[in-house]
């Protein structure tokens, strides 16, 4: 049953007319309040994942729970619809269980706090933030076992509870939760940082309402939502056709030896709305690569992609949600049944952006992006140092952003625009390791008129015995190129032992023991190229050869011959480009996916150093009166 909202003041807000200047001031004040939430978090959090990399996401919503500023869209409406309790002044909600909020947060490591903002006895807004906790218990350090087969293996599950109730702090609850963590000091500081960020934003909202008036503030939020609705309706009409188009991409494997797993989406416009139908997506995995996709989150992903491609000046908010119909089959990889494991969901989450690009670009290929760094690779390293002190590292890796209509993809960048890398000096100061190399991988970005961004080679030397875990993808399938651009290179991980032996290790690996002196080459994948490589300026190719971004041999993919002096050999380049054009089978493809799945299987060991994943096979189970549930066979 829905939550009971307790408000001493039942007077409804009045809708008033807002002049453009006032609307602009309130809009930018809300933007700044969101930035201040981030700044507060960074100054007060302790874990590297939040403090150094920014793995946390703020939200400011109106009095109905609709996001006005934020990133992942609002989960407040669905939460209130399913929270069997009261919401009162002085309350703050705390939770981490994705299944309790329909996937509004996507795995247990994301701790979320929600603060109803009361002013004069009634709710005028909500502020909220969630951030990734480095350890919440569970079977492995870091609490993200890629080989988990149940969410119960992934750490403490927190249903919606009140961390503050009518102004009283629930200290015993927090002691109980922190007792589950291997790094309680980090978790405690990070939770306090989330709370402080929400309170800062709440103060800014109240200040705005006091300056302009409650009705003006609420009406300004309505205007911002309505403006977004109008803009998105126009974009949908311009960019989305009535004829259905489909696109599919893959998660390479599930960490248990099976894969690839298909994600398919079909899109069309109907009665002024866009439909995104995921029928044809594979059933859920037995492993942890499942992603419990919240429909509002997918609406926000779609909106972000549309806005950033077609009109980046629009402030995205929840105003357009009724224009998007999301259909996700129950029991699929994107709508798994409880208690399916979710800790490896980042690969499916990121792959959705590649799929959106593939869908939207079919009508307007001039706006099409290639496949890029659509994931967040993780490295975990834990153990005890020589003094018996526990250490634990969680780090997110970066890779190549795809070639784009407006230019090259950045090298060694994050999927998420606000993420930053952990400085190597920080890693070496606080963890028993050395960074021997941190460089881009030449030629890993797909060749094109606009080159795909290069992946990263990061070499870790471990200074203490311990265990590592690796979560990555795109080692089996390739990041495709578009409009004649070529695919990017795939990910790879190489472990070199102190005894002189070496091995290629899987990109989804748990409980890998390392000795002091062992080295790991953590290689991420590159972005696909955009446009005809033979149209790229030879002087620019030569410059990138000099910078180490492209090799002299790799320059030949652009039809460019580099002389021994490092300069372009103009005559040889003209000859090579003529030859490459003659050898083409015909028109350049809109999508270059590389080899077929069957060919990738046959060539896997030679190409990657790893055996190909086995094809998933599903069998039907029944549990009580539930619908049949498909699970990967053992």
C-alpha cells in the first residue's frame, strides 16, 4: 500500500505565472544546489570510489517526487507507492535493496538516502543521493561477487527504513549495518556524506522558497517539467519513426563460463510516444550480470541520450516520462526474478547506451555514435599487509569513448561524465601496490574519419600477497564501428607472476590469489570508429603516430604511410588509399560488427587467449504460482 504522507499544513500550492528571468534564476540555483551536493560529498566521504572517482548520484525532486535536477531519474514516486509506512517531518529514509524499490538502485552496494523537505508544515521538495559503498559484507571483499548466484551472497540488504525518525537518529540500526562491513570506517563516513549532501540541498531549496515564495518555487518546478516535455515531444517527432527498428548487442559472458547474453530492443513512435520494447532479450543469468532495470531509469537514459545528441542545452528532468513506454519481459536479463544476483549489472547498464545509439542512428545516421566504453570495469585487491592491517581497493577503470559525428572519441575516459580517475599517487600512498604503467593502448580505438578513443593499459605491481577480482567485458565481442568506421580493440588481462610465468586471465574473475611482486596488465577496450578512415587528414594521423596514439603500422588502416622520418609519405599514401578503395566490396556499412558470434567462438583462443564462453541454455523452473523462470543451465 502507498506511503502515508503526514503534513500539518494541508493547504495546496497555487499555480502562479513565472516570468522568464525568475525561472532562469531558480533553474540555475537548482543546478548549483546539485553541484554543491557533489562538493559536500567529496569533502566528507572517505572511500576512493566516492571521494576520488565520484561514484555517487544526487537528485532534487519537486513536492510530488519528480526529478528536477539529477542524473538517473526519480525513484521517489514508485517508492512512495510501495512504502508501507508514514513519511513525516524529521524523517530520512535509508535503503539499499534493489528489489524493494523496483530497481531504482541497481545493486546492494548503492546506499540511498531520501529526505522529504518540509517547509511550514508541508513537503515542498525531496532531496536524495545514492553512492557506491566499498564493502557491505557478503562472500567476497568488495561485496560484488561476479560468480554470485543469489543476491543473498552479495552483502547486507537494507529495505526502506528510517535512519532519522521525527528528528531522532537510529544509531542502533547503523551500528548493526556497519557491523556487516569489512571497512566500517569508510562506510560510516560515506553514509554521513550522503546525509550531509541531502541536507545541504534541502537548505538551498528552502532558501529559494523563502526568497521567491512557496507557490513561485513550486510553479517554477512545474514550468521546468513542462518545458522538458515540450522539447522531448519535438525531438521524438523529429528523430523517431513510426516504422519499428531493432538493435541488439551482447554481454560477453556471465563469469560462470556462459555467454554471450543478448540484449535486444525495438523502437517505434506511436501516437506521439516512443515505445522501447525489450522483447527478444535473453532470459536472466544464473550469475550476477542481471540488471533489474527500472522503467523510469530507462526513460531517463533515453532522454539523456536524445538530449545530448540532438539538443544538449536542455536541462533533463522527469517532465517527459509519459512520452516513453518501456516494455521489459519479466524473467529476462533486464527484469530478473528475486533472488537473482545483481552485483555484476554494470555491463548491461552500460551496454544500453550502445543499444540506444544503434536504435536512434538508424533513421539519422549522421547523428550515430559508434560503440564505446559502455561499462565500468572494476579491480578489487584485498588482504593483510606485513603489519597485519586489512587493506581493500575498489577501483573503476576507464577506456575508449566512441568516435562521434563531431569528432574523435576521448582516450581513456569514463562512461559516466562526472567520474574521475583515482590518482596513481593516491593508490601508491594508501595501498600496497605500484603503478608501473598508465598509458593509452595505441590502435585500440577503431579507425575512422573520427577515431575511436583508445583503451588504457594500467600495470599494477602488487606489493603484498592478497586476492584480486576483475569485472570487465568486451573481451569476446567487439566495439562496433559506424558509417564506415572500424571496430575498436577488445579488453584483455594478463597476469605475470614473480616466478616468470604469465597467463591471460578472464575478464570476470573472482578469488585470484596474487603474490608480492606479481604484475597485472589491466587492458580496457577502445571505442569504435566513425566514418571513412580514408577520409581522415594524413597530417593528423602522422601527428598521432608521433604522440603514440596510433602506430606506424596502424596508420595503414587510414591509408596513410609514415616514412622513417615520421612524416607522411604523400605518394605512397595516395597509392595505398587508391588500392584500399578498389579492394572494398561495395558501399561502406552503417555498422561494422566485426566477426559473427560463430566466428568469434572459433577464433576465441587464438584471438584472446581464452576459451570461448559456452552458449547459455535455459530450462524452465516453477516456484509456487509464479510464472516460468528461465535460468542458465549448469
